[in-house]
């Protein structure tokens, strides 16, 4: 019996430095190296504002899985922003 290997899909996501900016998908491929090359091209072309963050994420193939992973990234970013704001408020008082 042969074991079916799991197929992953890789997505380049981007978040601009504006306050409240969300991670958004920019490019996807079944090969991580292709997404990394695209990320390098995006960083080098000067099209994105300074401070833009780039990540390559892995998910199961399909838009529902990709959207779920991006939602998780955005929820984590929102949580960290709220903690940072609360810490600043505490330090300021």
C-alpha cells in the first residue's frame, strides 16, 4: 500500500505598515521556492511602502484553507496590537 503524500499550497502574504493593516494574499504556488522568489522580487522592486512585511504561509490547497490561514494571521496581529496598546496605556498612567 502506498501512502499518498500531502500536497501543500504556499501563499505570499503582505501587510503594509499602516495602523490596522491586514495581511492580504499576493501570490500563490504549490512550490515554496517560487513564492520565496516572488517575495524577493516584491521586496526589490520598490513598489511597496517602507516597512511592509512579507511572509510565505503554507496551507492545504483551496481558497477556504488559504483564507483560514490568513484570518489566523490577522487575528494574531490584532491581538498583539491590542496588547501593545494596553501596555502603552499602562506605562503612560
